[in-house]
C-alpha cells in the first residue's frame, strides 16, 4: 500500500456512506484493485488491527485474536473483505485467504455475521477448492443462502449420486433434462422427454451460427429439432470454417429435412453470420441458438406464444442456466441462472424494417441489439418470459465471454461499448436518432473498441485526459470545454477512465452523457489502460483518481504528464484527505512512464501544495466556451427573489451539501432552487427545505437551471481550500448575479459580488430594488468571464507543453 497521510483511509471510509460495504466490494472487483483491501480492512477493524494481522490470524485459524476485538469491529465488513478476495483472484493466495477469512468469521463471530451472499460464496468456494464434503457441512450451517444459489449448490453436491437427475431437473421447467448413457461429455449426452407437439401456422426460423464446430453443434441442432413448437426451420450459418470441419456440418444438416446450411465467404464473426441468417430466414419469427448450447424443448413455444397472442409485442427473451461440460452449475460469486441474450425471439419483418441488423462486431453485439429494439419500440414491447431457465449455456474453456465477464467485472472494451450504445439508445428513445443499422455494419453512430472489432493497433494522441468521467463535478464540467477547444485547435484527444474511490457505486455506471457525446461524436476517443497508446501529453484532470492505483497497470506511455490539482489534498482544517501528492506522482510514473508537473486549479489549491515539488508557477487557465445566445437581463424577476446553487462538488463528503445550503436557509422569502449532485437518484441524502425546488442532475442540465435563477449563491464550507467552482463561472456567463465570499475575489474579479452569508439577504434586496444595478452587474459578469474564460488561453497553455516531435499532424 502506498504511503498515505494518517487520516486518508478513515476519510474515504467516512465519505463512502452507509452503502460502503456493497459499493466497495463491487468497486474493488470491478477495478481489480489491491488498495481496496486496505480500505475494507481499515473500515472493518478501525484502530484495532491491520490487514496483515487479520490475514495472519485467518491463515493460522486464530479465533481468539478476532474474538478479543469483535465488539469493537464490524464483522460484516470483515466478511466483505473475504468476499472481495474471493472474487478478485489477483494473487495466488486470494482464494485460500478468502476461505480462511470466512471460516475465521464464522467460528469467531457466528454464521449470522455473514450475509446471504457471503454464506453462498463461502460454500461455493469450498465446493470448488475444498471438495463436496466441506461444502455440505457449510450448507448445513448456513441457513441464509438464497434459494437460487442453494439450489445450484444442492444439485452439484448430488453429482455422481442417484439423486442428481432430480436435483438437476428441478433447475429447469418440466420435463427436465437427463444424461443418456454413452461416450462424450455429459452436456452432449443430454436428452429430454418429449412434450406434446404444438402445430401452428406461425413459422419460427432458428439461426445457429458456427465456426470450427465440434459435437456441440449436433447437440444444439438436436435440441431445436426436439422443440414442442413444430413449425420450425433451422438455418445453420457456417462462418467460413476450414475444410476439416465439413463432416460435422454435413452431419448436422442430415439431422432433419428442415435444416439449411449457409456458408459465409469469409470469417466475419457471429453477428455478421446472424445477419446472413436473418436474410435467409423464411419464418414470421426468428430466434438464435449458439452452436454449443442446448435449448429446452419448451423454449420456442414459451417465447413465441406471447408474440402470437399480443400483436403489439415485437420480441421476447428468456433466461439460461450456465453449466460446464460436466453439467456443474456452481461458479463462485456468479449466478448460474441468468439472462440469455441469445434467446432473443423477434417478429422478423417489423424488427428488420425499423431496427435493421446486429452490429457487425466480433463480440458483445447481442445485448446492443436487444437494447436498440427496446429503444425503438419501447421497453414494454419486448417481454422477458417469466420462467425457470429455458436453455443450458455451455461454459467451455474457449468461450469468448467466460474470460471477459466475471462477478462485478467486465472487459473494459465491453464496458466502453456498452456506455456508447446506451447513450445512442437514449437518443433513439427520444426520437433524436434512427435505430436502423445495415447488415454490413457501415455508418456506426458511435465508436466500437478495437478489441470488439477483432483488431489490434497502436494509437497516438496529442493529449490524453484522465479522470473519473462517470459524474460531472467542476473538474469534469471544465474539461468538457477544454476537450472541445483542443479538438477545434486540431489536436487529437483521448479520454481514459479511472474510477474515483470518492464515487463508489454498487452498479456499473456509464460515462456521463455529455462526456459520452464527445466520444460518440468523434471529438475525443475513449481508450482503456490496456490499450497500446502513445501520448504526447497526459493530463490527469482529477488528482484523486490516482490515489488507489497500487497494482494497476497501463500500456499508455506519455512523453510528458501533468496532474491538475483540481482540489486541495486536504481541507484547511486537516479533515477530508482526498489524495497524497507523492503517491499520485509515483502512480503517474508507474502507469504512464512520465515524471508529472503539478498544475493548481486556483490560488487556494496552490497554497495547499506548498510542499509539492515540480509545481507549475501558473495556475490552470479557465476554459469557458461561449454558451450561445443569452438574453440581456434588465433586472430581477418579478415576485419572490429566485436564488439557488448547484451542488455538483458536494457529492464526496457528507457534510458538504448541508453546509453549502446554509446560506439559502437565511432567505425565508426567496424562491430557492437547488441542482443536486451528479449521482444516481436516491444515492445521496441532501437536506432540502419543503418549499425549495430540487432537481436531479440527470433531469436538468446546468444551463437551463442557471437561466431560472436571478441570484447564484456560492458559499461552500469555510474549511474548503478551493476557490474554483465551475457552476459559479457558468452562472456568471448566464448573466446571474453571483454572490460569494470576498476571499474569492482574486479568482472571480468583476464576475461576482462579494459578501458574507449574513449579508446575502440585504444584497439580494438591493439588487432587486434597482434594475439598473442588476443589469449592470449581469453585463459585467458576462464580459468578465468571456475574457478570463477564453478557451484560447487554455489551448495556448497546453500547446506550450506539447513535445513538438510527438505532436500528431
């Protein structure tokens, strides 16, 4: 663990709030972070132990050590640490340490100290690494394991016994599958009692794509031919397999009369093959089958009936059960029963006419296609069938997705693609973009990562900007205009995402919409740490994202680097440690191969960095792009004064929101309006008065919010060292009268008026009573920020830092 000031870990624990346990476990797994272990250990043990002491006690089975301190610690957080180790698998000892920790907690604190998820993971790990007998003992002691996890464990623990068929069959609808005698792996010997055949006039085309097929193709096709829905055709699309796979293909075609084989002229990937299958299909409905999976005989019937009964529906989906070749379904930390993207069954003509075809990628396009259909037609017109799993999804060692999707973690390329298409789907749903995509994959309206396109290429950029781009605080909002200005100046810009541990979330969060728009519009590229990239200049736009990167790696190399100190390392009263400058400097050297220059955002931050070496003598210029047309304000609005503030910087420290709103409580007669921090709804508690208007950041953009206000109030906590507030500059650009403490005069100049909190009410009364005074300040503020925020000054500063030899023409 890198060195940290004494309060750094405690402050991160405090700032995380009540959802800390789940959020940090998910964040640690998602980011493959070693430092998160230190955070969890600190949160769990406080001053009563360290991570090393805890692991030593666990490895030695020293229950007495934990019992001595159990009343002063949080056993649930100790269990969360064990859960994290069990899911991460970053070191050779992680799984063994997770098992030892779980056992230490169980024996020292009791089974109830473990949540249902912890109990399930302990039993799953025990089955995988200590054998079935150990898992059986834990199952008898753990009574809180969820029904789905318990059913999977129970089935796997019956393997090799006469009771196994019944246990396995219980996981799927009746009639359940059994394994026939014979050679080959159990998965390829699955048989199922034939349900009653259902004749109908509605034909379903089942598209089975294959490349280098093995016996799994025979299993897959047989499962389709055994469907209860009789009116089926099977279209096998071979993706240009070599000649030696011809016997398997011929055998598959010979299984029945309703089978057609299509051969792709060249290997183009699963989704290009599916598109060819959609064109060749003759059915009113079409669905898909992976070449190594197995469909329950009721799958097609259960999915097509809703479409026949309700003409408004355009597609259905169902769940599948992930199993190995040996039909084992337990994977530690992963639900075996899950949504099956290949189950999509669609009304072919309607979907092809409106939505078109799959994106032509090598991976991950099935979820995009389903999401696009939902965006185009409405989520209510795609129904997920409420049923136990209707397919067996084979977890083969060569599976493309198995190595790229784990508990809480997804390959960065898949994450980037998901963020890009979700933003585009939002535009489709708002009728601001077309849903149609051609079969050849041309004119993709958003970028696809090289990894998903099946290509590897080195790339070079003038500027790579690093931050946590999921949420918009002052740093990110300022960076939006900086990126646009650099792009306009002809520089190639890329964005690299690093999660901030001040913004931990349980669920995966896409890039903020304005940031993703820059990527989708081609203003900037998005890169991942493992992409081979050369940067002339790397700009860390948010210093705190560097703090917990121990163990992280990067293939991005920078000729020069700078760290923008967007916030002070610590508050002026010594609380809320955000980052440790030496640790951040070392992180840039390790990750990007450059010795960074530190650039303060404002004079307040500069004062807090007096001890930092390699400090730039100039602060970072403010870049505030012209906001477009703004009406001249001739005075305050009639009626009650409209005053407010934007809490974009108050999300990471619990007391900030209340402290920043204290000035508004001094205005009992005002119409107070507040834009809440950019976080998922209900994830933060902000103390608003009943008469105030509060806007979620996702519901109202900054500019329309500011145009509602006459007076913008910037009165952050007195302990806050920072002077810069992006919303305050934007409010001045919108013509608001910005009121703020006099200590910020050196940054805002004539863009604001200055007073104490107690003077805000009379100041507002004075400017409301004198329209000329209000109008003059509004004009003065706009003129001031148009000069001080000229993006050309920022571009000039960046250009002065670029190594000329690496600048891209």
